[in-house]
C-alpha cells in the first residue's frame, strides 16, 4: 500500500502511522521536501499551489519539520518506506528536483529508491494542475528547464509515472502479474498502481503468487465519505476499520509489503 502525502498534517501522520504499526501493516509513504506558496495560475481554483498548502500538508522543512523528520526516521527503522513525491507540490525545475531528493535523504538519514510523480494527468486534468517535470509533460524534454528524466534514472530504482493507474471501469480483464505491474519503459523500471478503494474487486484478479497489486491512497485526503474502505482515514473508527481489513488480508495469505521491500525480495529470488 502506498500513500501520497497530499493534505496529510503532522497529527494525521502520527495517528495513521501508529495504527498501522500497531497492526503490523507495512506501507510506502511518498513525501514532499517542502510546500510552496508561489502560484503560477492565481486565478484558477485548480492550480497546483492551491491543491496542497503549507502545514495543511506537512513537509521536512516547515514549522513541524523537526517532529515530522523524527516520525519518518522511526518509520524507516520499522521497515516502512519513504518515497519521493517531488521537491514541492508545484512545478519544480531540475535544480529544485535534485535539491529535494538530497535534502530528504540527508535529513531523514536514508536513501530513497522509489519516485511517485505528483500533479495530474494532462489527458484529463486542467493544465494548471499538472506539474511540468512529470514525464508526460516536460520531464523528458532535454531542452526544458524541467528536464528530470536523467535525475530519475540516477537517483531511483523504480518510479510511478505517466499517471499509470488501473481503471476497473475501462479494463475488463486486468493482469496483476508482476511483469505487468512492474515493467521497463524508457530505460527505467515503472509501475502500475490501483485505487485502494477498488481493493475488493481487485482481489478477484489475484490468481497466483506471481500476482501483485499496488494499492494507492491518501492518508490525508478527506474527500471520500467517512468509512470508505482504504480511502477514508479521517476518524479513529475509519483507521481501525482499514487496519483490520488489511490484517485480515494478511491472515488469508496475502503478503503486505512496501514497494522497496517487494522488489528487494524479487531481486533476492532472481
């Protein structure tokens, strides 16, 4: 299970992480280095700067940074994964992109291996809600200040890009084979994710030990009705419901892992 950090406050991080730890449920948490106030599209209600805001989404350089960094260090020690979600929530040029990687790694005493793009699908989201350094935008354009393709290759072992999301409304026969979920493209290892709320329907596609599913959610997002399975984390009851469901999956034989942990295990097998 992977959570993108959008809208996650320090208190939400504390409560959800603690509950998952208590139930022995591992997770990958994709974080920003910082949140910025510059708004390239001030007259749009759907700009990147308005999507996430300082302190409404915690980071490793804001007023709560000291406490958040200690939480992240502890989670890393427990075997949970810290992934990169970008330097900030707005478009970042290559210098800022690299600076964010180095700062998180340094402050949290770790080396991130997973990159999770943030910032909209240009095929379905307004352009002001799409980060320019994503590979579907300018991230692969060597003539752009937002060219980061080489930095992804140099700093990460795997990445989620191109908004590659399993859509059960459009895909009748979903393959969860590990070779379809983790695949090579553009010289890098990419991955497909699925909305965590689709977990019940996705389970019917899990057919053998070579199948894997990356469930993605937002621990900090409150847009789903309270109690929505694996999408609502805003009340103690919702968190407990999610944890008990995940714990039941473990008891039924499903192995829950971080992205980094799963791929390391696959490497060992090979």
